[in-house]
């Protein structure tokens, strides 16, 4: 099974999108009354997506780092 690693540019784009999502979450948090209901549920869903995307980005960055280290090691030998 081949695992496709995203490029550094892909990771940078994902980081910008995550930053935008985080900004939106902060704005919503400031405007949404506490409790249950559609606004609170929407904020909860947004935060879940934000966490999932951040985890995926962290994994992609780890894969890039491992690949860079392996390439550097191979170049030295």
C-alpha cells in the first residue's frame, strides 16, 4: 500500500485554512449564547473539524520530516 505524502506547500495551505477555521471558531464563540441549540451545535461541529484537520496536518508534517531525514541520511551514505 502506497501512502501519499503531501508536499510542504500543501501543508502550508492546510495551515492557512486551519488558521481561518480557528478565527471563525473564536468569532462564533464570542457570539453564540451558551447552551444547546443550532448555534452551539454548529460551533461544536466546527471545533471537531478543526481538531481533525489539525491532527491530519500534524501527521503530514511528521511524514515530511521523516522523508527529509531519510533523504538526508541517504545522501550522506
